């Protein structure tokens, strides 16, 4: 589980940073973020892992986006509470995306005749 959470965090950092640098794409920056969330859910082994991965991915992508894109005069550290709030809101979207990705993976996976479908 730690490896998949690490993947979620790394993907969140990369996509959050790139999104902050590619602002000319406007709302289209959300497309890779959404795909990233679906991928994190797809590689999750169960719903719990998708939930944890969604929180990690969503928080990190939102926090990184706001922190990397900050260009104000106040010190960056003074804005961390705002970045964290944005990260928490992003975590909610991350949960929704990863659970959707996990659900889609279960529905599209061929029946194997045994085992539980979580």
C-alpha cells in the first residue's frame, strides 16, 4: 500500500507543479489531474487503498499547484494554511476520482470465476 501511496503523491507533485506552470491551458489543466486520479484508483487493490490514494493524490496536487504557482510578496510560509485548505478541498475531488477509477477497473475486469469483487 505504501508503494501505491508513493505513486499517488509523486503523481500529485508532478501534475500540480506542471499545472502551475501551464496556466495558459486554463481549465484544461484539470484534464490531466482527472486522468491522474482515475489512474491512482485503477492501480488500487481495494476501495480502502483507493480512498487513501485519493486523499494523498488530491491533497498533494492541490497543495503543490497553489504553492508552486504562488508569486505574492508575502513569504511563502505565511500562505501555507491557505494552501492546505485548498489541498483539503482537492482531496475530496481526489477521493471521488480514485473511487471512480477503482470502480471502473472492477467493472471492466473480466470475471475470473472466483474471489471477491470489492
